[in-house]
């Protein structure tokens, strides 16, 4: 079948769709197995919207479901986005018709992956989503294919370029979160409504997918513990750096005998750690296996070129006839992972208090922590200009998060404490 022409239906003509159409027009015979890939139809919300490429010669479909079902579509590419609505309906229609599907939609896979996998495998139709995680950096293929012979213990990293850009720029420029976010929106790094990114939800979708692939279970996005970066203050970035750390939004999935803990949080990484050194809009990921040890991969997590390249790689796999389960195990055996109670998790932590500049405050804080069984690892008191009080910052040894939270709540009630304490985890990487 090396001389076959594969007809590609593309739904969604945003940044990634534009990149894909440009690539396929310039490289129709790109697949290593031979054959040609040509765009046979397109669909988007607006036909008249200005675009950097000409679609006037391509068949237009107002309804992506119709494009998915069209007899002129051999492979359906979904780049619409969103966990439900037209994206889900179109993917289901294509799979039901036995057509291969390639998608970059992390929300769809994270929230409906198990049911879509069952439909795909029942129809013998590939469902591929390399571009859903880390853009053009092959994280999905690495976990699902290259490491299938290992027992993966954990995956953790920076999976959202928007948040990484914002945190990097806050540190470099000394500007507030709000100022840098506005700049990121002007530059196109952040959406007009940035909630999915800055709220941590985009990263949670991605780590939920990686957890499913790594641990042979169904995606369980609902069980992820998610915290974004909107509450990260410039003061914490500066104080963390004085202690030898850099704040990053870290997504992680850890497997233990109790189950799987999937979480997204602003976390402190040592300045000399590869995650701390991944700046700007880069993504980075650590994978730890029982046999291979630790693997680190870093690369672009978004953008027209990298993400379109990942979509094209999946199209090439379909053209080559690659067949494997959607996740690491057949759909009929997939079960959601058993979530671990995060309050029982042991973590080292960074804690910052804003207090009155008066005698006995440090002693009161220290005594309260000691009574709760919280051991202090390091301590920093550094006056800050134009602050209402004096910030004191400490890092703790590993402690149950429920114990630390109770101690912080007691300290927050002291008369000398002027503001709500701030706690950040120190990444276990």
C-alpha cells in the first residue's frame, strides 16, 4: 500500500491546523512507509475568518461530524479542542465509522479517553494523540511505546508553556503576575480567557493522560489535585530564589502500593535542577522506571510547527499500519486508578508568613510548628521595602500535608500574623 493516497479531513483551523495544512501541502509524501497524504476537506467555526493560507480550493464542511463521516475522509484529524461538544461528537462519529482519528485534544482524551478507546478498539480504528501532551516533544510515544518494557514509577514535569513563561518573566523582570499575564496575552502565549492554563487545568489534563499511559489504567482527570499559579507572588519568587529554589508549575503522577497520586501545583525546584533551568515556554518531563532509571526530555510544548509535527507523526503511523492499544492495555481491561489521599502525602514545604516586627514572633511560630511535629530545615527573615510587615520564610523536612496544614492554620490565628500564610511544596524530583 506504499502508493496509496490518504485523504485527510481536518477539523479546526487555528494555529495547529494552519501548521498542519501548510506542512501537508509542502510534504505530501512525508511518511516513511510511502504513500501520499492530501487534505480532502476542512471544517471550522468560521469559513470567512482571515487565515495565513488559502482554503478556497478545499471542500468545506460546516459540521465536523459530516466531515468525519464523509466517504472522502480516510483519516480524521480533530483540532477543535474542548472535552465535549463538536469535538467529541466528530471523533465518536469517525471512530464509529471505523476511521482512524488523530487529535491534539488533551481535554477530550483526559476526560473521555476510556470510552473513546473502547469504541476505537471495537471498530479496529486507531486513536492517536501524540500532540495532546508536550506539543512536538514525543512524550506520549516515549511512555506508551519506548518504555512499555519497564515499570514506570513516576512522571513529573513542566507541561504548560504559558505558566512557565509567566513565572520565568516574573523572576527576570520583577513584574507582577497580572502585568506578565497581560503581556503573555498580547504576545499570543496566553488566551484571552487564560483560565485553563493559569488555573493548572491544562497541565492536569496532560498529566492525567501520561498517568494512564504509564500505569496501564484509564485516565482519571476528576481525581487530579489541581492548583494554578494565580496566587504566586513576586515576593515568593524572590524569597525562594534566596533559599536556592525556583518556582515552577509542576505536574506529577506517582504510583505506590496505596494507589496513584496525580497533582498539579506551583512547586519549588532547586536552582541547579533541570526543571528549574527550563525557562520561557519550554516543557520538560522526568520519567522514572524500575529498570531504566530516570529519563529527562525537554522541548517546545506548543506552537504551530512543533504541534503540527506531532500530528503529522501520528498520521504517518496510521499510514504505516501501526496497531496497538490506545493506552498501554486493551480498553476492556482499563480501570481508573485508585487515587491516594493527598493529605496523607509526605512533602517538604516552603512556608511564608507576613508578621509584625516585634519580639517573640519567631519563637511563637517555631514553637507552634514544633508542637505539631513539624521540623524546620531552613529559615530566612528578610525585610522588604514597602511591605506592611516582615516576611519570614522557612522550609520544612518531609511532613504529612494534613499535619502541616493544621499547624499553619494555628499560626495564622496569632495576633502578630498580618496576612494569610503561603505554603508551596518543594518538588520531589
